[in-house]
C-alpha cells in the first residue's frame, strides 16, 4: 500500500488549493484587516461577553485551570450567525481529506485567504467573513489578552480553517508550537445542530498533564487528565507553550449516515504581533523544545552481546547448536541453507524482506488463539462495550502503557521481578500467550543464534540490539514518525496480529484469493500499518501521505514489491494502472508500507534520515495490533586478507 506525500505540521494545516474556490491561498498577511477593524463586532458576539465581570471570571478560571491554562467559553457568537456560517461552509467550501502519522481530518483552505476572492465569490460567504473579521478584531484580541495575559496579538496574520472530523478522524498528542503561534482556539459547530453531541461518539478535546522526562524536560503523561466533548457554539482557547500545551482530539466513531454526524469546527491560531505592528518583538529562543523538535531527538537504548561470544560471519553456515535453538521457534523452511542463501540475495537487491509463516506452526497456533482471547478478556475485542476503550484497558497484569504520547503510546511487557520465568521446551509449550511473547522478546531476539541467522540472511553483522514486545490497542495507540539521523539500522519486526476470520493470506488487487474485497487490517481501514518515508527537506515535515484511493488498493504487502521475500506464494503483481497518472502528479515519499499481519517477519535496512512510524490503530479495529520489534546496530564484515606479498 502506497501513500502520497504532502507538507505536514503537528496540527492540520489548511490546503492551499481546495477543489472549490480555487483562489484560496496559503496563510498570508491579511490585506483588509485594517479596513474590517473599523466595524463594531460586538453585536455578533454573545451578550455580556466583553463585560468586566465576565472577563474577570474567565481570567480567574484560566489561572486556576489544569492540566495547563485554558478557558471554555460556553457561548461565543450569536446563534443565528453561527448557523449561517455552518450552512455557508457546507454549501460553498470544499473539504479535502488530509492524513499523516499524527492526524486524519477533512479541512477547508485557509479562511484568512478569503480576501483573494472576487466579489461574486465573496457574496457566497457573507456570514463566514463576518465571523472571521470579528474573531481577529482589536476588541476580541484585547479580550484574549485580558483573559490570558498573553501579550500583543497580530491582527494582520490570520490563521484559521474549518475542520470536519468524520468517522475515523483523529488528532494525536502535540503542543501546537510552530513559528509565531501564541493562542490556539477552537469553535465548535457539531452536526446535526438540533441534536447534542454525545460523549460516546468520540471527538473530545483531551488535555494532558506533564512530568519530567529522562532529560529533565517536561513531557506529557500517557493518559489525558481532562476530556472536553464538543458543544455547539462552545469556544476553547489556550496559550501555546512549548513543553506544556499538550493536547489531542479523540477519534470520532460515528458516521455521517447517522443523521449527518460530524465534528465540525473552526480552529486556528492567533499569532504574536508581526513586524510593523504595535508590540512586535523579535522571536526569542524557547527554553523548552516543542513536541516537533523532541520527535527529532529520540534515541534507542541498545544492549551489547556478550564479549565472550565470537561475532558470526555471514558466509558461515549456522552451527548445529544455533540451528537446534532456532528450531524451537522458527518454521524449519527458514533454517534451510538454500532458503537462507536465496533470502540473502533478495535482501541485497531490495533492502527489505517480508517472511510469511515465520514461526513454527505449534507456537503460531497458540499465539493466534491466545492473543484473540486476551483481547476479549481485556475488553479490546470485537464485542467490547464501547468503541473507544478506557486508557487502562489492556494495561494491567503483564502489560503496561509506554509513552510519552507526543512520540508514541502503546503497551509493553512489564519487567519481571525476581527470578525470570522458567524456560520451557519446546518453546511453544507456554500456556500463557504473554509468556510466549516474552520468550520471543527475551530469548529469541537477543540470542547469539538469532544474531547468526540475521547475519546469514542480511550479509550484515548485528553489533548491538534492542527488542520490545508491543501491543497497540484500538482507539488508543500509535508511534509518530522518528528517524535516526546518523546511522543505518536493521529493523526486524515480527508481526503477531490475528487477522479477520483467521485469514492471513497475501492479498492481490485489494482482494483475498481474488474473490472477496479486503476488510480490516489488510484493507488499511483499521490503521496500524508500518510505514517508512524518505528523508525530507529541513523546511518540510516528514511522514506525510494521503490515504484516498491508494488505501482502497491496499494489497497487504509493501508498496514496492508484491512478494518481497515471501517464499510460499510465488510471484504476485500489483495493478495500479488507474492511479498511474495521480502517482506521476504527486511526489511519493513512501518507501515501504506493510499492513499488520500474523506470523510475518519484516526485515528492513533503514538508511539514516528515513522516517518510520506505526499508524494510529483505529477504534474500528476488532482487536489489538501485536508485534515484537527489534532494532539492530550493524556493521559490515570484512574478511581478512591472507599473507600475500
């Protein structure tokens, strides 16, 4: 499955060229702000909004709010104005689907750019223009300053759009820190207007407390401490603060077919005063890193192999001892010398392999059944009471949540206290699926035998390793795009996600066995795919792609080669002729995309700068996405030359 790239920021940015009203441009300095400022905006706002007692009350609430300072205004505008704005937006504006590692939304172009429209087009949006000018008027900007104490705000640099969260849409954890943004805001217009938005429909604004991270810098807790569901005409705003203003938007789990439900809102930012405006001050370096900057500074905690063990040579066959150990885990076909030699040749050519039926059948069968049962027991299976499970679901017993959520959130195995669990033989004899996964994490991946096997099939020498079992729960978990800027790494990921109806066969042209259309994990509709993106220019953001039609063509393998290391299914082809023209028009930065699978081993040689992430697992998923993720520092093996003169 291949996606196409678009510029991305940690928050959805308006399209520069929506399908309708083509003259909408990207964010700019408004040319008519001065002329519109003369009109008195007071009649458009709710009564007494600007009254001294109301401002004092809001300021007091702001100062005492948690987990960071914010304000909820129950009613901002006159209701009839907001209803007209909603009608104009739905009738006259185009919403483009936008998806990255951090969000999926439908969004209009930048409403600050309405000034570029001609009079005929402007006549279609009179209420929207009225609302925009009222929001950025001196009176309302002074209101925001009085409540927050944020300092001078720009009346010329406007930054706003209308965003629709429909079924499956979400926005993951971030702090909104980019450029000169000073105050974030959102004005709710949830649909249908006549019916109040229900909390169980999702779409709540989630606010996160912070704690000191390993480097002493604040980072968000794994679980939000406040959740605010959308209410018609409700206005929420807060000052943008690096390391503090962490928030997210819960996935919307109801569809438009149900009374046209969608979480519609106007959102954007007030920027600090710009050059030439009163109160302008040159930018100063923030003391704390933004969530965007912190993503670029992640590090893997590697472990070393015992020095007493000689490093393996790729040219040497597996020893009997290593083969005996691996035979308790691996499908015997992957221990055959002929197979390993063929895989090594393919890996040299393609830098990636995806190996089906990797584990031996008895172990795989126990895991397939056991992991499904565990999801059911933890309230994460297909029959769970709510589509979005509680944050504590699945994070007890052997498993615990891992954050921080501005980088990732998923569950990992708790470290064992005291003596380690007794090894069993054969390895698949573990009755508890948690212990079987722990054996893969603690015994197979770090073993000298698996190191030697990796050396044989990759022609590389693993120097140090990291191994982690991961559970991505539906409606909760993900990783955001990170990269290793200085070194090439070998990623080894064993997918253990049970498939719909047990179907784990490769798909061709969006169908399984050429008959039934794909659904679930293999269709891409549940998320959870592993994605690799090409290095990006410094001024752009990484990990940007569009789902659109490409997702419907998903074939369950990567976006480059239909077989890519499979030894059991022969050759298969991808037919994307219908999208050939689109692919040529857009810059495709996706190097590899692999859907969650069961009992599949993915090997990827990840060059420096390549971005990697696991897409958010949708609440639509009927269970967790499971894997054991290994990362290896690697070296090239050089044979010593003989004593030649």
